[in-house]
C-alpha cells in the first residue's frame, strides 16, 4: 500500500463520508500548484471552488495573517477590536453599500440574508408575521444547512433531511415570467446566484438580471445576489452582477474574501436593510474576528487595483476560446461560463465527469465534477498563461484518449 493509499484509508476509517474526494493527498501548495505527500505536483484548476482566487499561500495574504497572529486573533463580538471598523468600512465601499454584517462561512451568510430579508419584510415592508416568502431558482446552490436545503432541488442535498423549512418559492432559473408570477404582497426577497456554480456554471440569459432588478424594485422586494463563488474577481469583474450593470440590494460574499487563509463571509447591504437588527438578535462568536478582518482587508486592497479582475478577463477570454474548440468533437457537448470560470459538459459516450477528473489527476491537473457529466474549471486568478495552456493541453490529451 502506498503512502497515499494509507493516508486515504485512515481518513475514510475515521471521517464521515460526506465528500467523495479525488484520491490525492495534498501536503503543500503555492500559487496555482499543489504537491502531494509523495512529491507529485498538480496544477490546481479548481481553486477551492473560488476560495483560492489569489492562489495558495499568496505572500501578501500570508504576511497579513502572520502580522495579525502576533497581535490578537479573537475577541468575540463582546468587545470592539482595531481591525473591525476598517474591514466594515472598506468592504462596504468596495460593494457600493453602507453596512456589513460579517460571518464565517458562505452558508452562514445565506442564513443571515434569509433572516435579514424576513425581518426587513416584517419591520419595513409590513408583511404579516410569519407570512414572509422568498423566491429562489431551481438548481440553486446556496449551502447545506437545513433551511437552505429546504429550497434545494438536488435530491442528494435534500434526501433524509426533512421536515423542511417553509417560506420559499422555487422558479426556473432565467425565467422572468415565472419569477414575476411567483411574487406576491408577502414576498420579501428574490435570492439568486448571478451565475449558478454547482449547477454547472450556468450563465443566465442576457437581460435577465437587469429585468430581475427592475421587477424587484417595482414590487418592493429585495434582490439578494449570492456572489460567494462568482464574486471578488472570478468572472473578470469584482462582482458578476457588474457584467450587466446590476446593483442588488444585498451582496452575499465568502470564499475568496478569506484569501484561502481563514473562513470569512459577509452580508453587505444598505442601512435601511441591515439597520433592522438590534443587539442580541443575531450574532457569531467568530464573525468579524481580528484575524479574519486582517486577511479580508488585504483581499479588498488587492481587488482595488483591478489587477485580478483584468487577469480573469484576459485569461478567461483565452480559456473560453480554447474550450470552445473542443465542442463538437465528440467528447464535449457544451461549454459555459465567464472569466476564469467554466463548466464543461462531457459527452456521456466519452465518460462521466468523475472519470475525466480522475484521468486529469493522473495527468497532473486537479478539477472536480458536478452533476454527473460536467467538470468545473476555476483556476486561481494568479495562474500564468503558460500554466493554463499546460492544463488545457492535458485536458485535450485526456479527451483524445
């Protein structure tokens, strides 16, 4: 038995099987590359589902974390700390918003948004108590808590977790007519991913997001954009909504906000919306802790330069041009995405997404499958064009085989 096999066997013996990882055991990483416990190098073309937009062990982020580790790491929200005000102020400015409510994980940000929208609905809109409704899209992925899977349409996410939380209306993604029909006087929010990641990097029809923005504004309904995967440079803009000049009422951020160093998430909105909270009504021991704020502040500073958005735009155009050449050759049925983010539908005749991911691993490239036939590509925004081309060459070789 190899070192890798022994490590995987030990993990499977003592950890719940809630994931199905590829059979690789990472020991170190830097930039766009990872090295396993046997010394083999792999090009990371997943970037932790966009949590590693700035690459592994980015020096600016590691230095920021180290400096903060020497000062203070946790105060809880029982006290103020000297990084909190800057974090909230600068993140609000980056988003063009007024207030920030920090949490830890993406799912916590979504849960916080649900609570916020309901509280806003009762206190501001005047919805009768207990009657608030939130409209969501089919094939969504917003997390895995009991409430969130209550409005999932993925059987694997829902099976054996009922009874489910009421108060959600599910409509087809990209269908404005269905969305409009679902809105009632008791609707407090529409919650959407500007690009559906887990569903296979699905980009909505042109004009859909602006129409949703216009409709929600006209009906006094909050438009909540879950930019946890799509935001912070991934698509070539700071936020995916910007591609259609849309500004939602609320951004949900996570993953890349922590720079691949610590979990950081946030709900960012107006004073009218986040101002509904009073002390004691919502909280988190670790939310907005000093270490998280220090790293996130460096992330914000990096995004302000526009460098990473530009890289995602330029390399993304190259990525999609090369992937587009694969369509119609018998192995790839379709390619979707924006910026350095792509969903590649593998022809069922050629293999499953899992099989292609395993073959790519053998070639030194790490990706991950979703929904059986699709692989997702989301390399770190710091990847070089040469490394990106090397990874694409490996993909072409696997598909030819």
